[in-house]
C-alpha cells in the first residue's frame, strides 16, 4: 500500500470516528495546513537564512578550489610538451591528489548540509507540534488533522498556528 493510500485510509478512519463521536456528542475539530505553516512561519524562514549563511562560505571555498584546480590542469596541459617526463608525472599526481581532496570536501559539504537541513526540519516540526498541541488544549479541540482533502475555513487554525510560532519565544 502506498504512503498516500495509507494516509487516505487513516483520514477516512478519523472521519468515521469523528462522525460517530459527533453523533453522540459535540466534537470540536480543527485543521492545520502543514505546508503553509512550514513555508510561512518566521522561525522556519530564519532557520533557512541562517543555514544558508553558514554554508555559503564553505560553498564559496569549494568553488574557488575547483577553479584553481581547473586552472592548474589547463596550465599543465599547456606546459606538458616542454616539461621533462618526471616533472609532468609529478604535477599530474599532484592534480589527481588535489582533485580527490576536492571531491572529499564536496562530499563532506553535501553530507553536512543535508544533516543540518534535517536537524532544522526536525526542530521546527517539534515546535510546530507543540504549538498545535497548545492551541488544541487551550481551545478544547477533540481532533486536529494536518492533512485533509478538504477543510472548511471555519475549522482551519493554520493562521493561528503561524501567529503563535511568530511570537517571540519567551511570550
């Protein structure tokens, strides 16, 4: 069963449960658009800006190293005809070693960036869930769904979640 099929089944079960509860008593349901929260929440935007600033310096260094390596390779190609064999081979080995080192640094950069992105996403999701939980408890919601095929604006609390996330942390 695909992930979307499982989500659909879970959603349908939630609706059936909600409908049966509503029949027995009044049930208060809310909806949160997770994509909009993740896109519009200021802490998320600030996190991505900080992440980008942290990694821009390393990316620039890698770009410079790559340019220097290409320039050295071009220079060696030009001079290789007039170089003694031993010197040409030494410089070729140096270029190969420098290329390996550059590739290693690029791989480390990509891994570090992916890890930091993942860490940022996890931290924000935890904060979003905490805010949703606070609002649900404060407003006495019986059920809060984050994915739905359709949700009435009447039960959509997305803007409230974003507003709460955008408040200073100490508030």
